[in-house]
C-alpha cells in the first residue's frame, strides 16, 4: 500500500501485512465525527492514510 511520508516528502510502499486500520471518533459541537485511516510504521516513522468508509470496510487489514 502506498503512503506519503511527510518527513521525507516522498511516497513509500508499505507491505500489506504491516498496515493496520483504525477508526477515530471525536465529539464536535454539532455531533460526532468519525474518520477512517490506515496506519503503518516505516523506518521508525508513523504513517497515516485517511480513507473513506467504504475503503475502510473493504480492507482486510487488522484493526489497530
């Protein structure tokens, strides 16, 4: 899976086995906001890739 590394400002390829999916929920004054993301560690850097709900549910990655 391809991630963008903010530290090196380049795209990196991470093996599917190292990718985890996570769901972040927070309260706002107008209700609840849910964000879906894939996370991975690559050479000591934590990477995030925000995705939509359909991509999140279709993924076979383990839940973080």
